[in-house]
């Protein structure tokens, strides 16, 4: 567990033997927000640290980019400890969570929506990451300038607590958006990313990025 940015804590588990770091984050606002749960083993490791940071405070929200094991595989475990937490996700992810009986306390968001509270203001953009390239979500917290990149800005290796410097233009150019199977999807995602002005990228895999 590392405070990697003001009020932002990073939790990491490394998937062996391929050395893939899987990061989860807690934004410790007055309404605390967990970004990704990790798979079951990651959630088991993260929960004691999460309790330590939260103390008696409840976990308010869990942001889920898309329905995949490292994004929300441990959600049921987290909800056992924090049953009133609200999962914030796309409509497609919500259907998966409902259908598998994982969660029903869900707030559905669409690209272009805002998601705000007393101490946070998220902009939401489309991320075609779901099965069959259905629509997932990416989250940009505008008050702090933090972009939560999910599986974009991907890197291998053990990189808990690591922060590198890069320009936003270069970061977008190497983001992996061009690996999407549809040229139209590629162009739209890149165009959407270029409208953002983050100062910090909280990656799902790989080092975080300070934008310079």
C-alpha cells in the first residue's frame, strides 16, 4: 500500500509467473471511492489495508471500468465488508453484475455523464473494452486531475509505487488505443482522450504517470 498521489492510495498484487502488476486505488475523499477491486486474491490482500485506511468510515463507491476479473472479480468480497457501497459502471457491466448475482446496488453511467460528490467530480468517457467490444467506461477526476486508465497505458513488471514522467500527447500515442480492432473505435477513443487534461495517470497495470 502506497500513497501515490495526494489522497490516493495504491494497492498492488503481482501475477506470477508473468510479472504483471495489478493495481487498485482508494480515493480517500469524504465519500471514499475504491477504483477496481482486483480478482479474489487481490481483494483478500487489499481488504485489511482498506480497513486500516478507512477506519470507521464506510466505503461509498466502487468504480468499475469493465467486467473483467482484475476490475471486479473481488467485488463480492468487498461488498461483504461494505454492503452499502455502490458500484458505478456501464449498463453492460451492470447486467453482468446483476446476472451473476454479484451486486444489485449499482449506479449506471454513460459516456458524457458526470459523477460528482462533495470532494470529487468525475468525467466519464467511452472505453470499448467489454466482451465483443461493448462499451466500458474510463474515469477522469477533474478536481485533482487524475485519469484512471484501466487497461490503457499498459506496462509489465513489478511497479508498485512507481511514477514516471511523460507528456499527455505521448501517453495517448502509446496508450494501446490503436490496438482496438475497429479503426472507428480507435479514432473515437484517441479523440476522447485528447480532450482530457490530466496531471496524473493512475494505471491499472504498469507505472503511474506524472504528466509534464
